[in-house]
C-alpha cells in the first residue's frame, strides 16, 4: 500500500483549471498539474491550509492518503481494513465516505456500482474500529466531523487502483458564509470569481457593473478581490469568536491536531486573514472605482442587499433597481458584466422575451457603452447569437452541471 505525504488535489468548476493552477502556485504549491475538473499539486501542509482558506476558485481541497491495487469489491473491503483508520479519525467522530469511479470501463462482476463499493469501504472502517476499539463511529452525511473521498480507477497489474483521500473542507469552499437567501439561479461564487479573472477585470482601472446582479454574487466576489480579502473571512471570524464552530473538517484531523508546528502555522494564517480583512475593508471604502449591482426584480435585489450586508460590504457596493437596458456608464471605464436569465423553463412566449432581452442589451451597449467592455455569462448558447455584437473572446465553463459560455465584447 502506498502512503502519501505531500500530495493534494484541488477540485474546481471545469474551465477554471489553468487559473486555479496559477492561484495555487501563487500560494506556494509545487508541481501543479491541471487535469479536467481540478489541479493535482504537491505542497507543504501549510500551503494546503492556505489553499482551503484563500483559494477563490477551488471547490474543495483533498489530501491524498493511501493508494492500493484491488481486484474487486471484496478485495476493496479486505485491503481497506488494513488501513490504520484510528490514525485518521477518532471513534467518537462522525464520518462521511464517498467513493467515485474513474472514467474507464468497469467489469460489472468485479464492481457493481460506486454506491455498493462505498458500502464495502464503510464496512471496512466500522469493522476496523469494532475490532481495535470495541465500538464503531457513526456515519453522518450532511455535517460530518471527518470526510473521505475514495476514487477507483483502472490499475496496471491488478485491474483496479483505489485512492483514499481526506476532504479537508466539509462544506464546498464556494460557500463563503454570507448567503442569507437564494434567488432563482445564482452563479456559484467560485465561478463568479473565475469569470472576473478570465475577463481580466482590474479594480484599479475599471468600474464593475453587474446589470442583472440577482443575489449579488459577482459584485461581492469583485469587492473581495479588490480588497484582497480572503474568501473565508466570515468563517474565520466566526471560528475565532467561537472555536466550537468548525467550518472546515480538517480541524478534526490528527493530521492537524497532532502536528504542533502545523497548528502554529494555522494560527498565523488565521491572524493574517483577520488583519488583511480589516485593512481590505478600509481600503475598499476609499477606492476610486465603483462596484455596482443592479436588478429589475425587487425580490432579487432584496436578497442582494441582505447578502451584501452580511458580507460587510454595504459601504462598498452600490445597488440599484432599473432595467439593465437603460443604465449608462460614468466617465470611468466600465466593465458591464451580466448573467441574464437562461430560460431553463421555456414556457410559452419566454423564448421571444429572452430574445428581446439579449438583443436589447446588445443594442444598448452598441449605442451607450462605446469605449467600455461587456461580458455575458449564460447557459443559453442560442441567445448569444441575438446579441448582435462581435465577441472578442469566448470561454466554456460549467456552473454546476450546466455547460455555459462567457462571451466578452470590446465596444467601439
Ligand atoms: C440568472 S439571474 C442572475 C443571477 C446572479 N448572477 C446571481 O448570482 O445571483 C438573472 C437576473 O436577471 C434579472 N433581470 C431579468 N431581466 C432584467 C432586466 N431587464 N433588467 C435588469 N435585471 C433583469 C432577474 O431579476 C434575475 O435576478
């Protein structure tokens, strides 16, 4: 059985892998290799902690633990009972296991499906503890103390290869901790951050306007980036005020709790985040470029206001309620970003309404946004055709399961 020490995997929405590799390099990771849906990397443990607390683009960070070759489900169970689980968790911890299969084909008599394989792994953990400690830990799906990911791929000598990882996060990292209410179709926070990076938005030189801001995801991510505020700032503050609140599962792992040096470094990272949040929020109050969200719907704007307030950015982000097709820019260069309705439920007449919305935006930008930039993020590829403007760049990226396009326009 192979035991890992410094190998990690960061998952992210497809389309953001290269940007995530760069972000991880900037945090100090080595040997970053982008693959579909994430980045493998090697790093000191401190850097992995920084990635959990500071990455704007990652969905989760996993620490590789063990890898072994397996023949079939029963062999998976048997070999997994050889893992020293008590060095990874306490019997009093609740735990969650997820087994996923790699892309290559599986023989059905060897592995029925990933749920069944996962049951075998759970049995191995439970039987291990019963045998060694006389009692078993409980499974908890939603808020576990400890979370593992196992991945089974094709092997070389034996047919399959199982890799066991710690999920260092628990909840996905895109949950920043401010979202008090949901609008219909919010963009994921890490997708929004990735889009701002893909379009090279520079807060020093350009205002940001989200003309259809919904719950305010883009404007909040933009403000955090402009103030260099770590996306975990709200969770860090809550954890420091109440150490019983544990927003990341790594806080329960012997990997951290038994390593005094790492614990010291963790405290230093928390301090750094607290200090840079304070200075970032101050800096934002006096910053020249505007961060402005707008939406036509009173209800969605209400969500945006609540989210902005909870994110402590109400003195930084302006919110207005008008039709996006009548907004005009200030003198400053402006990036008009928007994520218009996609029309997931194509009710009668909705297609025509959407067409007139997308065309209206294009016409409005043509006449009133000369010298500025615009970008549309949408899951409705047909609608991009009716905008009627030449795109300067297009990117494919996923918001959850939906394949979306980001179209950029330079307006002359
Ligand atoms: C897909 S949602 C945007 C979600 C947003 N990106 C978020 O993360 O919450 C589309 C938004 O466009 C708004 N909208 C639709 N037509 C509009 C118009 N003509 N002017 C301004 N906003 C409009 C809707 O109210 C809705 O909030």
